[in-house]
């Protein structure tokens, strides 16, 4: 099962997105699709790190990360946490 990130994930909608993602993880969804993401700020890193923390199975995978998400993850030192090899 896959949770799809919205096209825009900024401080304005980060809380609602994090809550929806947390609910999806509790239902057993184990991947996050970032393909639709076209605009984001550092809030996306916080949302995805929270998902990593609450995922008890440690199997959650972030799919189709756009280059801006990879750049932000690198900038904030979270790339290895969010996108392990």
C-alpha cells in the first residue's frame, strides 16, 4: 500500500499531511510516493522523519523522490535517514 504526498507540502499543510501519513502507517501502508511533489519547504523533511520514527516495521520506503526533495534532505543532513542505500 502506498501513501501519496500532495503536490505542495509546506508549513501551511505539514500538520495535516503528517497526521494523514501517520494514520496510513498505522493501517499498514509501507511506502510513500513523492512523485506528485512539485513544491515543498523543509516541512517535508520533518513529515518524512516523523514517518520514519513512527514506523514500527522499519520497512517504510520513500518512492520517486524529486530532485528538490533529495536536495533538501542532503542540506538538512537527513538523506541517509530518509533514503538508505
